C-alpha cells in the first residue's frame, strides 16, 4: 500500500513535457494567427470559407492543443511511473487529473460562452488568466519555481485585457516560457 501512495512524480510539467506543451502552444498560436490574418485579408485560399468555418477551424486547433497537452502529460506520467516501478493511478494522481479536467472544462466552457456572445477580444485574456490559476492550483508544494509560469500567464492575461491585439505575442511568450522552463527544470 505504501508503494501505491508514493508516486508523486507523475503528471508533472518539467523537462521534455514542458517543452512539448510550450511547442504546442507556440504552434497553435501561429496557426490561429495565420488563419485569422489570411481570412481577414481575403486571401483567395480561404476566401471560400465562411465565418463559421473559420470559427470551427480555430476551435479544432484549440481542441487539438488540449488533447495533445493532456496526452503528453499522461505519457510522461506513465513513463515516470514505469521507470520508478510504481503505480500510475494513486489517490494523489487521481486528484491531480480530476483538478486538471475540471480546470480544462472551466476554461473551455468560459471560452465557448465568450464565443457565443461574440466577445472575441476576451478569449486570450480569459484563457491566460484561467490557465495561470490552473497552474497555481496544480503546482507541487516542493516546486515553488513553477509559480513563475503561473504568474507569467496571469500577467500576460491582464496585459491582453489592456491591449487585446497583444494576444498572439502573449501566447508566443507563454509557449517560449514553457520551453525555457522545460530546458531549465529538467527531469
């Protein structure tokens, strides 16, 4: 029983996991910016797409980002637990997964509500604020340096409220910060 409750290293955001998630954020931000710029400038390649199609394409990019991030965290946790010869699903890891899923649902539902009411300029700030709060609640008590990502996300979210056109730069900075955090805090 002691061995089952011992695994505290599963589902942590450091090393390659953080770098991959940072890369996903970076690529998703670039893809969203490219789609929006192309659609708004009336590029012939996206000229045939309707407004709803562009929304659906953007939503699918965001959904792909969430799925890839969750899969990366799961794969990393599974690899770590196998390496340590411990059970992946302990009470602690189940609580972490529950909090992660609840956090992602709150973020997703908030963004869906904002889209329904056409508050597009608030999408990135709300995402960054809630993401920063989620990171704060998922932090490990031993790893205080993890608060930097949380604080940066909240700060970028507040900045996006003031300057809505800064959304792409904010997501790019968050992606680069994840990559840098992964390089500095290795497994």
